[in-house]
């Protein structure tokens, strides 16, 4: 590799998109009339001109390779006029001008191991993070959790039998990069960070680490005559924020970094306003390679929602209707005091009424 | 394809191998296929380290500083903390690439990315990261510049990382959606291009995210996930095709109309009169529900624009915050409209740079400094769409 550069960087920003659009998308840009779903995993968009565009959606590993992508490109060339797109939940979409190609493409995708589905009232794939494969602060893996979750929920990806769409996410630390979701699995640290005094002064900007703490639990100190930091363990809320600023604040632990399940995050404005998800389970073990305890709890919650939810009810709307008490009954999750908020604005989550269900 | 590691190029990875069974696509099988074909030592080292993480339940990557000429962001550097154990995994940096708005690709362009990536890097790709980047994972520092130069010649640029304006996200938009009330793709393109200096050079208090959703379905989760959320909306009446309505009722029946459309309208704005569907548009909150159930019948109104919400962010540090409404309606069609929006965004970013603490998202800064101060400094008129309800305490001092 030569060290002399001949190319001068173009700060071009996002790649241009017009050259990335299927010809029927370009032709009917902004002129679509409606769409329907002929079967799970397939959308049919009808333009004002009457032209139809079929979309076949399939699941992916998200963590893909050049080999996998090249095979997808081959299918795009063969059936989809050379174009494809990805969804926010790592699904792949092929747009087809010809209806007769839909079934053939589905067969080819399934033969390659890509399940077709993820549309409408299905459980779509998981928005997830990087985990042990690539992140510098993860307490668990991401892709492995997703693989084990989606193996377990596979049928509801390929069918449309849920009350409404289900969005899942996983996150490997409490920053929650996976984001809000109908159901999310998020790391929950249960012990304050252990402090590696040997390396702290050498690798951390101490004022930055102190400032990062949301509850002012980190203080300067001296250990063996060297400047370092200490944590007031009574105040610490085990959020792990300091670890991002200072890797010597070792928050991750094979046993004490556990997993929690959150439900009822809703991104869309449909019917009810968007909502934040709520904590319903914590203290689940971080148990690779298949996280059986987490997966069985996830499945139980989703199947209770599948059984009890009315058409179009998202997870949060189902819970709004039946109440949190019945949610815990139907999912057989024990309620404990840590599910009662004690952080900022906690009072708004208390029941300030005489409304009680028996 | 399972257990291809034994006795061949790869070492044994018994825990990872357990992720090869089951119906969902296995990223481990994908990695193995790639590693056995290309025989890249980095892949073997990374799989060894990942196996070790699975055994010990800990991560072993640390950050550092790797970049390309002139940029201060866009490469996520990863060095193994246990490179003495797994020297092949010593370096495993990621290049964040800004895809085209809407995650649209031509197979030809994607193939070129694959070829460049196989030449310089590991061949592992994440499609896509949570911020919306095409992530090329696994490259050594010495190849980063050449790899970027090749990608840049094909029209690809690095995305944001750290305290920058981050790579944006736009929904499929007018390219394939009947509900899209503005051109999400063009707006994304223009806005991110405008802020490209902030994308490549970290000089903000923390991350700043733009997301563009064509309608209040908000498929980009912009209210939850972006500091500046741009959501398509309309001002006038929902368009009703009464002929399609009659067909819809014939096809799906009155029960579905009553149970799934009329009673689920959050503001009870829908009724019927004889063979016609009526909507009291003054009561409608543009929630999208009825349009989603009967897209053949109902369409957004003709006077279309965007609503702008500010301040969404994730858990750290004050807890999750949803963006809140700042501008309920503004046009987003002409160059001037987009300029107006980038001006507003610049004012917000400048205000946040002046007032924000280290690692504070703009929503947190607004909460800490106060909404009055924010509105006054930005030059936004307070409006009633900003609130769910008026204050329920008397503690304020009106101007005198």
C-alpha cells in the first residue's frame, strides 16, 4: 500500500439516493395511492397511475458478510431490477415490477435461509447493538441474543398473528442503543463499578468521569499516594455512565451484570402518543450462548399479549386497557419494589387516584 | 455448514457453534463461511476472542484514535485488550459509512462496497447500526485511509461518531409510501450535507441526531431517538375517497369499520352518514390510525409539511426523554424551506454548544436551563401545540 495519496477527499455526506431507487420508485415518486399485504412478508404498492410494485421483505443476520451481501445482490439483479433496500430493523426488501417473480424470489430467499415476513402485525426482527463482537463497553453480546430470540419467535416473524406490530430491541449496556421497543432486553448492572486504581490515573480524565455521574457519587481520592477516584457506593445507581468516560471504572461483571426486560415502548403516534418502555423484570442471568432464561420470559410476555391483545393494540395499549396488575398476573411475573420508580420525576408514575382493579 | 472450524482454518468455537442451529439466519455460520473462504487471520482472531467473551461473559475491546485525513470522526477504533492471547484480533476497527437516505441501494453500488471492503478489511458488515450507518467492521489502521479513498471515489462518505452530528435516518418516503407528507430522502440528503463539517469533526457537547419520518407513524422512531425529529404532517382535511369507502365496507364489513376504525379513533372524530364516511377534521390529531387501516380510502390532506420535535434521547443520564413538539407545521418543499430548517437547526446547535454540559444531549440542556430560555434564545414563539396541558402550579413570574 503506497503512502502517497492521489485522491482528495470529497466531503460528500450521505450517498446520493436517486441512483439507488428502483425504476418504478423513481417513476412514481410521491405518487403512490395505497398499499396492501397479499401475504405475510409481501407488500403491494399501487401508484396513482395504476402501476403496481411488489415488495418482498426478509429477515437478515444484520451482522452480514460480503458473501451474504453479494448473494442478495444477485437476487436483486435477477428479480428486482438490480435494487434493494434495508429497513430500520435489519430486514431486506426487494422491489419487484413483476408479480410472477414474487413466489420464485420467496423460494430462493428461503433456500438461502432468509425467512420472509416481518410485515404488518408480526414480530419483526430485533434492533440491536454491537455487543462483545465490537463494542468497548458491553456487558453481553448482541447478535447472539438476537439469534436466540428470533429462533424462539420465528413463527411470529413469518406470520401476521399478533394484535399489532411488535418491535423488539436489545442493548448491551444501560445506554440502551437498541432503543425503545414494545419489548426490550437491556443490561442491568447490579453492583457499583470496581475501580482499577493501577491504571485509572494513566487512562482517565478524572474531572470528566466525575462529571459523568448522574448522582454525584464519584469523588477524587488518593490510593497508595496516587491520585484516583472513589465511588460512594450508597449513592451509586449502577448505571455504568462512568465506564464510558473511564475504562478503569469496571462496571461489567460476568455475574453482577444481568439482564432486564422492558415493555410498552411505542414509537408511533397511532391512536395513543409515543411512550417510553417500562421495566417489568430484572435480575435475569447473562447466560450465553442462548440466554434461555431471558428467552423463556420474552416468549411468555409476548404470548400473553398475543392472546389478550385486541386488533391494533400495541403492547402499551394492551397494558393500558387491562392495567399493570393484570399484566403481571397474565405474564406470571412477580412484582417487586424495584419496579417502583425512585429516580427523577418518579412521582408521575405513582397511582395518584383511587383507581384499583380487583 | 456447522462445525466447519474443526481442523480447518478456524479454531474450535464450541459456544459460538451453538448459534448455528435454529431457523433464524446465523451470523456465526456467515462468519465461518467468510473466514474459510478468505483465510483472513483477523476473522479467526475475532472469532477466538468472541468465543472467549462467551466463555468468560466479558468484552475485550478498547477504544483508541484512528482516523482519516482531515476528519476527526467516523472510524470506531477497536484494539483487543487480550492481544497477547489473540494476536490476530489486535486491531478490529469499524468504518461508519453514510448510506443513501432511506437505506436504498443498487446492487451494483453494494457490490463495489463489498469488493473494496474485501480488499482492505475483514468482509464483515453490519447493516445497519442503530444510528443508521453502514458499518464496515474489522480493518487495520494501516489500510483505513486507502479503503476510505476508494469508497469516497464511489460517492461514500464517513458517518458521525462521538460528539458530532450523527448520520441521519430517513424512512422509505415518497419513493414507495403513500403516506409520506414531504420528501424525506431529499431533506435528509440536503440537511446532512449542510452539516457535514459537524459530522466529521467532533466539537459538540455530545451527539446530535436528525431523523426524518414522512408521517406520524414515525417509522424512524424519531421522537424517541433523535434530538431533532422531522415528521411529515398535513394541515387541511383528510382526503376521503367515498367510492373506495363503499368498496372497503363491502370487502371488510361493518364490524371491522366499527371495531377497528371508528372506535379506535383517539378523538372520536369519525362517524358515518348513510353510505358515507365522515371525519371531523377539527378533532383529528393526525395520529394515522384510520389511514393505516384503510389506505385505499383515506389519504393525508393536500396542505402538507412537517412538524418538528426537539429533545429525544436514550436512557443516559436523566432517563429516556421523548422529543417534544416545537413547530407544529412548516413547509418543507422549496430550497428556502430547507434553508429555514437548517438555520433553525444551526441556532439550536449553537445554543446547545453555548449552554450544554459535557455529554449532555440537547433535550437535557433544555430541561436544565429551562424552556423559556431556550425558546427566547432560539427565537421560537411559544405555542399551544408545545404542551399536553397548561401548568398545574402557580410558580412563575410574568413579565412586568
